[in-house]
C-alpha cells in the first residue's frame, strides 16, 4: 500500500522512457513548492519508487518516466549489479542543487533504466554536495566522494 493512498488505490509501475526520447534531452522543470504536499504529487513519488523497485534500479529521475520535473528517488541496498556500493536509504530529492567540490573525476560502472541491458564506464566528479529540498530522508545535505549514483540521477 502506498503512503497516503486510500485502500482502493494502489501504486503503479510507470513507463520508462528509452534512450533518444525527447523528455530525456531537455532540462527538467523545478517542482513548485505548493505542489510538494499535494496528494497527486505524493502518489507520483510512490509510483516512481515502485517503478524503481520493479526494475531493480538504484535511482530513477522523473524524466525517465516521462515527467520533466526535478525529482529523483534513490535507494541502494546491496544490489547485485553494484555489490560494493555503499548503502543509501530510500531518499526522495526534489529540486536538488548539485555542487561539484572538485574538478577531479572518478570512473565507475553504471547502468540506466532508460538504456536497459547496457552498462558502461562513466566519469563523475570525485567530490560533490547535494542540497535537496527533501521529502523523505533523514539528512538535508550530503557531501560525498565518488557520487556516481547521485550525479547520474
């Protein structure tokens, strides 16, 4: 049962946009602050989480489900594709601000739900800061090293 939904309503698995779709190419719009507490927005977040879990993902951004808004969901709990990745509790990022703390990069293997069955080595910033307008998370700012998941999502 989704948080905030009535018993007759269930979460949905959303359609994932594939590589080349225009929604993946444009800069996503920020979420208006008044929308964050609306039931339909909460339901959308629940659906994003359900979709990420359905496809065994560790992160999913709203444009990947055909919604051009600055929203991402993340969760890392020893996924088979990333056995050495540190755990990240279920986190929802809304209008996150990402600041690169260094120009130094690190490379790591990544996958993407919008490019199924493919993985590749991607360069990412070695140290970055994420300042999310948080919805469901125990922290408000992260300083991290090798933030591959956060930078991609």
